[in-house]
C-alpha cells in the first residue's frame, strides 16, 4: 500500500512539474477583452508586477513570484486623467512608485503611489513627448526619459521624476518609418536600446536593438543591423510581435523580454493582443532573444529565496551573534535590539560564483555609528564580507574579512536625499574573484577579493532594521542560460554548452583556456574560448575527440537543417552530431574555409520533439565554432513550375500588391511581393523569364522568410523591404544581388546593358552559402557570391518596387544535388504522346490539348531545356540516360520519363 501511495505521489509531483511549463501566448485572470497589450514587468521585493495598456479608466496589474502563476487582476488606478492609458510603466525610487503613461498617445502624465498595486493618482499635467514613455536611471542616479515620435526613438534628461528636458534623436528608427516602445537596459557598461516597429496592426511588427558604449545614455546608438530584427514572426497565427520590456528573471541572472502578439484587427477597433515572454541570452556584449516561441518552454529557474511569509523564523536561519530577530506580520524579518552588532545568516550556500539580492530598510538608529546592510560569502565568523549603509555619512561601505583579517573599508556615496526608512535593494554579483555591488539598480563598485563563496544574510550595528526578500543563485553574468533547453527552430551560440564540467558538459583535451577570451569571464572551465570579430566569443582549437553538449527544446518532430558557422584551415575537419548517444548524422566533412568564417549547412537531421540533449563531436581535424542555426527542413527533391496561363498555380502562399495575369504572364505595376513554396527549402535553382515594362527595380526573391506588408493599412509600398531573404534584379547597366533583412544590403553586382520591353531569362542557383546568378547565358554566371552570413532556407518568389514588370515560365528545381526527383508525379497520360521512346535524336510531343510549354530535366532535377511551343526537341547532344519531360497544357501538366540512347 505504501509503495502504491509513493508511486501515485511521484506521478502527482511529476504532473505538477509539467504543469509549470509556460507556453506563449498566455492569458491572465481578469484581462480585458482587448487582452494584454504593451506588457511591462518590473520587480519589487522579489515579486514581479505586470502592467498593460487600457482602453477605459481602469489600469490593471498582475503579480507573480515565478512568472508562471499570476494573480487575479488588480485595479491599480482609476484616475480619470489616465483613461485609455497607453503603455503604462512603473519605476520605484526612494519609497515612491512612479507610473508613466500617455493616454491615447497624446502626451505623458506621471501618477504616483506608495504601493506597486496603487492606487496611482495624478502627479503632473501633460508633459507631452507624444507616446510610449520609458524611464532609465543610470549608475550616477541621473534620470532619463525615452519616447517615440515620427523621427524615431528620442531621449532626454530629467531634472526630477516629473520634469522632462529637451529630446534628442538616438538614431533608432526602422526603415525611416514609425518606431516605438523604447526599452533601455545597461549591462557590463553597455547601454542596450530595444525598440519596436513599424505599426502595431502590422504582422511585420518586430523588435530591433541598438547599442551605445559611451558614458552618455542619450547619445547616438548603433543599430545592430547584422542581427536585427531580434524578434519577428509574420506568418501563421502568432504574428505582430513586439512592445515589451527586458527584466531579470527569478534566477537573478537570466534576462527575459516580455511582448505582445497581435490577435485580430479591423473595423476601427483597437487590436486584441496577448501576453508573451521569452528568454534573452548573451554572447559577450551580443544580445539575443531565444524566440519567438509558442510551444511549451522550461519554467524559469528559481533562486533560493525567502519572502518571510510566515510567523516563525524557522530552520533556514542562524543568528551567530544573537540579537532580537523576529518575523513581523508574516511579511518581513526584523531586528530591534538597538545596541551592538548582530547577524542573521540564510542557510543556502554557494560554493563559488553567485548572484545575491537583498531588501533592507532602517527603522531606528542609536548614534553616528549606526549601520545596517548585508552579509555575503559567509563561511564562518573569520571569513565573510559586508555591504553596509552608513546613515551618518550617506555612504555604502564594503569590506572583506579573510582568515580573520579585515581589509580596508571601501566607501561609495549614495544619492542625495537617500531615504533610509524605505525599502532599498542590494545586489551582488560574484564571478571568480570579481564582486559587483548594486544598490537600487545602480552599479556602485567592482572589487576583487580572495574571499570565496558562502552564505548570505543581514546585519545591524547600533540600529533597528527591517529586512525583506533575500535570494541567492549560483548563476551569474549570463550563466543561467547555459543549461536551459534552447528553442529549435532557433540559433545556439557555441559557448552556451552545458555546465557540469569535463566529461559532462564538454570534453576538452587541453588544460586551461588556450584561446584569447579577453577580460570577461565567459566560461570558467578548460574549454578554449576566444573573442570573435562578429561579436561575442567562440570556441577555438577544437581537436579530434573533443565534444560539447547543448540542451534543446524542439518544437515539432521532423527534419531540420543546421547551419554551422565555423572556421578551419584544415581540409579534413569532420564532425558528428548525436542526440544523447544516438547518431543523428554520419560523419560530416566541413570544407576548408581558408581561415575565414563561413556557414556549412547540414541537411536532413531528424529531431524528436521536446527537450533533449545534442552533442557536437569533432571526429577529425581542427576547427573553430561560433554558432549553429537550426531551421525546419524540407529537402524532398522536386520540380515546381508555373507558366501563369490563366491564373497563378498551386503553392503560392503569400501575396501583397496588385498582382494579375496579363497575356499569360504574372504582372504587377507598382509595389508588391509574392512567395511560393516552403520555408524549409534550402538548395534549389530558379529559372524565370522577366520583362521590364517601366522601371527596373524588380526581380526574383529566394530563401524568403517572414514576408509582410507595412504600416497601419497593410501598405505594400511601406513593406517593400519587409522580408528576410535575397533579391536578384537588373538595372539598365548591371545585375544586382542583394539581401533583405527588413532592410536592404547590396551583396554583389555585375555590369551589363539591359533595356525595357525585352524578355530576359534569369537563373539563380543557390547551394549552401553560395549564390550564382545567370542572365540569358546559362553557362557562365554573371554573379558568383558566397555569403558569410547566409539565410540557409526559405521560399521563392517575386518582388517589385515601383516597377511595371512581367514574370513568366517559372521553374524551381529543389535539391538538385539529389539522385532522385519528386517532379510532382511521373505518370502515363493518354492525352499526351511522346515518341520515340527511347529516342536518339528528335523527340516529338503531341497532345489533344494546347501545349503551353515543354521542359526537359535530368534525373537529378536540373533543367536542361525549356520551350514555349510544341516543336520537336533535339536530344542529339544529350548523353545517354533517363530524362523527365514535363508538358504543360492548358488543362493539366504531364510528366513522362524518356530514355536517351
């Protein structure tokens, strides 16, 4: 009976654990009909508070300790001034909560409260600055306000919480179009500005970021064009992603980004939106968002924490020096013995690196020597550190005791007017011998000490103090992401291998880091890590037999292609990929890159759904590894054609702009895009006839992902660059290959003379990272380009920018390196006669219906011949073997095998 009870209990616990996953998008109790738009999350005393836009007089918030279980809706303001509050954000400073919102986007108001749940009441008039205000307080306690206007994201100083200075442009605007939702964070001395555009009603709503390494948070920012957008999805039901904020999760280390997705629009009614968040990750100073995700994700890790929501202190605390410690109101820890020095030590212990957070306030003092604060790295009474607030000097005092010897006290000024009788937070980050100290989010000091890990706690000296939320985590400086099950599809940084050390998370044959990782402690183990010119760090000197493990969370079971960004000067570098101990690939040879960074795509890797661990092993040679791109794959070999006789054929799945069929050709006069096929298509050849009638800014697009229109009303002109993929087109004097990533970048050009009203046959052959472009002459490419940062898969299609253009006779040959073909179906058609078969010289095609085109393909799917009539086909010069003849008629298309003798 006991055994059966245990089994049931364990099953129940397992079900609870599974239930604690989260899945975007999310609903919260009491959310309005319009859902959760513009979500903002901040943390106070260990609890997260989430606020959203409102279209009535009530502003609502929700609270959570774990980011999964959220409270009922709490009405935190009914002040009439904030009716239709857009994007409310809350800042806590010196005992007061400040809410910034722009009702209907018509200028900002400040509301204040003594609680994060309100009631917030008006504390200012209309301070203008249009919409989407956000406050940032820098390490020197200076305040800054960020907002949106028609020129992009703006920033200004604040002389006090209810006063804005003159705005300056921060160089953060998407495509010269509407850009909103600024969010600023500072990490390791770098300012990161995240922002969203172009319009909340657009599927192409997305998030970019820019960085600023100066000491001025309102100077010019540099958009990270090689990465942007960092959050986007435009097709399916999970679209219109953006407007959120970055915050640190309950493991005290991992950043998250909260955002909304668009649910519906139309009828002049405000869009319905839903609440989401995804993890962020860091590779050095390179910011990444691990998403978007809309399948079950591993729950946020929790630090060892105490909220004091009980009557008794309990067994998790010890008081080595006595004192009068107690828990009051099931809310806080208090020490009210005035004279003397007393410590309370929290039992959880960190061996080495950690992050700790504390919440403190003074109640009463006894003389000028009164101090209160926190204890860290406590081993015993002879080994620990303290960070204390000195009321009389208005300073933070830090000191270390090692082997019963105290160092020199380090003192740091606190902001003028610092109120010791309200709650303040202290944060400590320990990474090897480096300690960083923050108070109320302000970085006050970085010190070094031989004091190792230990416990944390609170301390008073000649004063009474109250203490609240305390937490310690063994995660620091972004390490919380290492063991997370990272989403696939998605990108994984090489340095984000699992923890556990040698033989568990990795196997490395050399002792110590032989790379050149610089002054940042990226991984504190024996893996060889170096700085990378593309941003962040990579694994270097990977030798035969070394391996690295990565936890992944695969959305659906299926075939995936993996783009490996690597570098090698070795002609025999080979790798193998495992799922657990099961081989997912045979030995894969990585081509010699001659010492430059390139991407090699491994196709056809079968992955199971859900959480699993992958292992990348070096089988032979030596190479360096930067990142891995995982994309859904569709590597079935096939030929897809469209001659646009009366309409667009099957398979076209996205369109914007005024497309039509004119004289049996695809036609557009103006702006627009169309796409055909599957985002899993990787290697293929496109053949198409193009005729320019007026203007020449039009052509073929390929490896296309995330196409969208722009603006509020699905404007094709505003969305002319809104996709991720490649473009090939012609001008009067050149052929151009370019790259669209919701922007435009020219990759290569080739001179030539091209004119209007003439039909040109364009062929694009894309294989791996290499792109070849042919015009009329199919033997010699006009452009032969290898992209060092390629899109590895995507659809094909057409694009026009203010051009009158015709497209005809489209043939897409997918996976033409395979030895089989899936040319739709190869079948006998009684209405189509092809003879002789076998054939030596001339092949004749007859049909009861009108023949529109005839194409001849090799067995591997390569287009060999195409014609737009029913004339006999010369097979004389073709080598002996099997061929496939595709006959497109008015009523249907037939595919037949033919033997050439």
